[in-house]
C-alpha cells in the first residue's frame, strides 16, 4: 500500500507550488504600459480609439451595470402617463 502524504506537508507543497507559479507569472507578465509601448502603431490607434469611446461612455452613463442601463432606457421609452 502506498504511503499517504500528511495533510500539513500536502498543504505546504500546494502553497509553495502556487506561490512559485504566481511568482513566475508576476515576473514574466508585462504591465499594461509595457504592453502598450510594444504595440504596432495601427494597434495603438485602435487602443486609443477604444479608450476614447470608453471615456465617452462613462461620461454619458457613468459606471453602471447593464441592468441599470436597460432600466434607464426603458424609462425613457415609456409613454408618459397623465
């Protein structure tokens, strides 16, 4: 019969493995600005356009959920009751 791994040791290995994976990810993943800096010019234009659209959307609607936006749209479209 195979020997079982003690729970404490198993937990320590799990934490160590997760920490190692997180550390590798943190060291190798570029930041948002580093990623943007290496983009091709046409992709930078697209990113800039999208950021501008997002800023305009936030200006109009704020940071609301889809449900809130739908409710506001329905309220605008409902006929006014007298």
